[in-house]
C-alpha cells in the first residue's frame, strides 16, 4: 500500500519543495501548517504543540507517513528564543505522541547540521560527532532536543523514525539566505570580508534536501540487511565475536560510489596510456590508441571502498554499533540521523560572490560601483573584537546586535560534513549542483523582486 503523506510545515520553504516532489510522483499528500500559501493540496490549520489537534488531522487524512519540517526561522531576536523550544521541542513531542496515538507508521524529521556546530572547525565530520556541551544557539539546541526525541521514539507502537540534518539550505523560495545577501549587495557592502576565505562550507540546494526526505520515507520500513545480534543463540560480548558482514551488508559498505562533480565537472588524469598528444614531430607508435583512450567517456567503475577500523562504516565500527543495540543495525534507516549536503563544499565567501555575480546584470549601476571598490579583509580576531563590542553596545542600549561573535565564527570556520552514510543507506545523490542552484535561486528572486516592485 502506498503511503499517505502529511507534510507538517508544508507551506514553508523546505516543506513546499517536499510537497511539490510528492505531487510530481503522484502521491497522496496533505499539509498541516498555520498559514496556507498554496491551494493544490488539502490544507489543515493546527497548532503543532497541541497533541489533540495534530491527532485529529492525522485521523482525518488517514496519514501513514509524517514529514515534519515546521520550525521558526533560525535568526529570531534573542527575546524570541523561547519560541524555538515551544515549537521545535514541545511541538515535536506533541507530533510524536499524536503519531503513536493514531498508529502512524513513519515519521521523517527535518533536523539541522548546525546541532553539532561548536564554533570551531568541522572538517568532513560524520554522524558520530558529539553535540556541543554548551549549545551555540537556542535554535540549534532546540533542534538537537527535538531530534533526540524523534530517534528515541523509533519502534514505539510500530512507529519508524528518521532525522535528516541538512546544512546551509538555499534555493527558490528562500527568504533568509538570499534576503540577507541581497541586503549586503544593496547597501554596497560587498567589498567587506571577514577571515581569509580559506574555510570550506557546506551549502545544500533545497530540491536535494526535499529528495532526501522522500528517500528516507521510502526506505524507513526496509528490512534489516542482516539478522540482529539478539537473535543469536549466544550473543557476542566483544566486536571480534560479532559475525562477519553478510553479502547484503558488505555490498552496502564496500560498493563503489561515484564522485560528486555537479559544479566542478569530472576531470581526467593523464597517463601514459591515455593523454592528449598535442603537437609532436613523431607520434608514438600507439598514438591512435592513446588518443582514443583519452577521448572515450570516463568509466564510472571505481575501486571498492577501503576502510580502517576508525571509519564509521568499517566492519569494526559496525560491530560495535551492533553490540550497543543488539536489536537493530547501523545499516538500517529507522532510528538513524543523516547529514544531507550537496557534497561539494566551497569557500564561504565564494558562495556569496557567486550570488553577487548573478545580481550584477540586474543592477548595472551598483555592479559598476562594486567593481571599483577595493576588497577589505578583516582578520577573524579583529572581527571577534568588533563583534564583542557590538554585543556590549547592544546590551547597553537594550537592542539585539546585528554583528555578533557567533556570526564571525560561523563565517570563518570550516564547516563541512560527510554524506557517505546518506548515500549508502538512503541512496541519496544530489541532483542540482551549487552553481546551478544559485542561478535558480537568483532567477526566482528576480521574479519575486520585480513583482513586488510593480505592486508598489
């Protein structure tokens, strides 16, 4: 039986893209939200912090799969931080309780990669990364608490749960990233940079995030790839005693994965057997074969993955995870969290400059003035000093500072994540690259901007 979907927060940025992709594949879908912005699917207004209201909608729709994307935006004023806990934590707990009460089978939760951000560098981190002891923001703390509740609910009354952690979401419909960068462009402040721009940062196209949610929903009820340890006559006590991976488990962790090259394109490395010949007085005897080998399409076959015991998907790590939870498997989707990114981290300020590049043709006068300005690079340490001063000044005046130490650390830190687990267990592969996604976002913003200008 196909699932019946309820997208909670389906009028929002990510939620709307999920709804559209469900419609594109002809699924049955409804939306629960506090505001109705679209009229192509059934809409149910409800307060997600009220279990009774949520359960009522679940019964009316016959929902079998909830996709929960509802959350306040990540940049509210400090005095509004309690809203994060009411909605993200209280609302998620109410949704879980309503799902268990009504017998819903699946729950996909939109978490955030920011929950592991400490202010320091995060380089190729995977899902084993611990949460910070002191949360960097109320938004990330509330998301972390909500994710923990979702994963803890896995298996209760047959409910299967999964959490996705997207990083730096952007694309058509975005009213946070694009709006902030356009404000900088409009004010003529594009020549300022904090840090040396050598830090890699993950951005994720919203359509890829939406597709990951559908994959997670589809794979939630997949059977275990191998029997759980609890079914063995004598459960093992140590990793070395855990039975070796069976054929299905081995294929999941050892099969080759293609490189992600949506933006950069694929690059061939010249060898003695395949290279461009160029001008030469005397071609080598096998010149035609060398040229033919260089010209034919790049083979997609890769070498199988080679792992050490410290790898998250090594046999040793898998054995330890099985010992920690003998009734499940780290190679199943249910009960797991997954980082979701474009898999192509880029230098932080290069992303904003790509947006400036697409804005320039729309505003020729500003573009001309921008090109004449010298780039001012503010070292991270100096940025932290000025941010501290701005925070103190805001405290004295009783206002929220727009320039903070968190923003400085955010823009100067390496922050990119390993998505191998999502690729292997969910079958996730990004379809739209960062460069293409930025163009799609600016094209959408252009239409919205012009439409707003015409109304004035």
